[in-house]
C-alpha cells in the first residue's frame, strides 16, 4: 500500500514537471513567433469585430501556418504601440482591412490603412455591416479630433480601399465559417500571386558581376 502511494506521488510530480516544461516551451515558441515577420496584417476596429471576423480569421490562418498579425495576439506588455504596428505593416505582404460601422472613429484603424496604401501593400477589404459609400473621415472633436492633413491622408486611403474589390456581409445573416473560409482563400491566392511575382522578378533581374 505504501509503495503504491509512493508510485502515485512520483507520477503526479512527473506530470506536474511535464506540464511546466510544456508551458515553458509554449511561452518560448510564442515569443519566437511574435518576433517573426508576418505575412498578413489584420486591420480592424476592436470593439466592432475583434471577437468575430478578426479573431476567427486570425485563428484560421494560424491553423494553415500563415503568419498573421492581430494586435491582441502578437503584442505583449512593454511593446511600443506605433513602433510594433508600423513595423508589422512594413514587413507584411498582405493587409486585410475589416471595415465596420465605427471603423472611421478609430485613429489606429485609419493610420494602419494609410500605411498599407502608402507602402503599396495589397489590401483585401472586408465590409462588415457597412457599405463602402458610408465610409468617410470627418473631424469629430469629441471622438476623433484630426488635423486637415490627416483627414486628407485618411480619406485618400479609404478611397483606395473602397475602389478595391472586396468581400461584404451582414453579421446578422452570415455563416461565419463561410466568411472566414472565403476570406482565407482570397488571402492565400494573394500570397501565391505575390510569391510568383517575386520569383519572376528574381529570374529576370540580371546578376551583378
């Protein structure tokens, strides 16, 4: 009886140690992943779409081993907000812009979109519960006070996105699985096109002697 108790205690301790090792490895892997360049940056207004399309798409792409950036998944305490976001957009290949009714009330959303356009990244628009024609930046002193140059910059980026073919859906009627799958398919097709274009350029670029 005593031996049985010793064995049981030993196995329990081993299980605890194993869980601790797994937890530590998971933490290390998470840190490493957070430092790798992302292929896809998901631009969204958190209050509107973080718990739905943004997180669902991020999780789906992650399962497909496509490195994606979503602020609450990739950022950690101590990160400098603009520095981390600007760097991720600079390194990414494709931007997914999830437009929602209050998207234009967020400075970060508009800043990220403007960076996509200014750095000539491919942008995939997803219009969630909003029509392209309803998206416009105005100076709202109590919500989003902006300088005239900022308004011009953000509206130019919006016009670029509004004139790009995207996906649209009504969250009250949609099948989330279908939307996420369709969005992921478009992302994958875009990444393949970009990779093929890079390969073509590398083959046609003369090698310096």
